[in-house]
C-alpha cells in the first residue's frame, strides 16, 4: 500500500512527465534524431542530461520513488523544462509536498459563505459577482452574477461547478468566445489549485466525470498546464443580453479554505457596459 509520501511523489512524477512531453528537442538545442519517437517531447535521458542529474535518479523522481529532491535539482529541472511563472512555482510546490516539508491543504473547503461576503456581493451590484470554492463550485451569487451564467442554476446545487458548466452545459459551451482558450485557462487553474491535494474527494469526482464525458477536458488535463488566475478579460456571447467584453478580478476570501469572489466590470460608456447593466434589470432572465 502506498504511503502519503509515495502519493505525493507520484504527483510530482506526473507533473515532470507531462511537462517533459511538451518540450521538443529542438526547443532546448538538441537534434531531433532519426526516426519517430515513441512519445512526444524529451526523452528521460535527455532531460536528465540537461538538468545535470543521473538518468537513474531522474527515473526514480518521475516514478515517485525519489521524494526528496534538493532545491538545486528542482531549479535545474525547471530550467531544463523551460518552466516560467506559475508552472515553475508548481514544480517547487510539488517537490515540497513530496518531501513532506510542507503539509497538504485542507481536504475540502467550507461551503458556507459568510454573511459579510453575501452583503459584499449585493453591494457591488449592478456588477455581476459570485463566490466559488477552491475547485470552482458556485457557492453564492448576486442577481446579475446568476444571470451572467444562464442555465447553470437549473443544476442541483452540488453540480454547479464552473468548469463542469463550460464543458458539459450546452450554454456553457457557447457562452465564451473563444471557448477553447477560456476552457484551457479554467483547466490550468484547476490544475494549479489541485496540485497540493490531488486526492480531494470533490476534485476526484469532478475530474473523473469530466475525463469520461469530455475528450477536450481529458486532453487539456493531461497537458498539466498550470495558471492561478487573479483577473483578466472574457468575451461573452450571452443569449439574453448579447455580446460583451468584460474584465474580472478574483479576490481570495480569508479563513474560507480557498473560496474566491469574482467580480466583472465593463468599460464605461460602451455597448459592453449597457449589456452588463441589462443583467441587473427587471427584464433580465436567469
């Protein structure tokens, strides 16, 4: 039976393998070589050479048998894999977890949204706003926030997950433009927050369902891209208020086990703002 440390080491190994598959030999100055490669990306021995570690040591890392790489080794692997930003930080976080030097995050976040946060949701109207769990489950929303995501609220409460909505709801698959780019970022965010606790029951249930029901999700999940999102811009093709481009900010809520509040805005005095304001009008639809 695998220990907790073994499981953490395996998660580090999965990450290394997935990122290795995304680096072409020519990206790091190596010849592609003759013949077809059995797997995409770098071979294990090529990555080991680039990082300055033995092939045997790297294989043990990737298979979860070595769980205590030094910071210098992790840095070298990150450079060899051409990791930047969140992807580089995730490699270090997984190495820390594998070694047992840091603890896992709580197994699941609290579903309860504080009264003060509910009041804050109302205070930002007419801006759409909602609260999500660590794994993107919708926990609360103001009226324009509900209307921003048509059809989601018809699902049972436990099923109201933004990532599930994007892949499996017919409106979710047409609401965002471009859909492919939006869902790729959502999966990368889910990967980023999932790395510290890959066996969380809520997460494993969600991932298992999406892998089975959505080939697009399965492909993106296997890429192991990571990106913790703090804000940005989204284009909507909303069925009730029309097309609009909105910016959004993501705010972590203290003492909540990973809850975040997301608030959308539009450029003032534009058709996008007029569309946004219609989400909070009496004629708007859920």
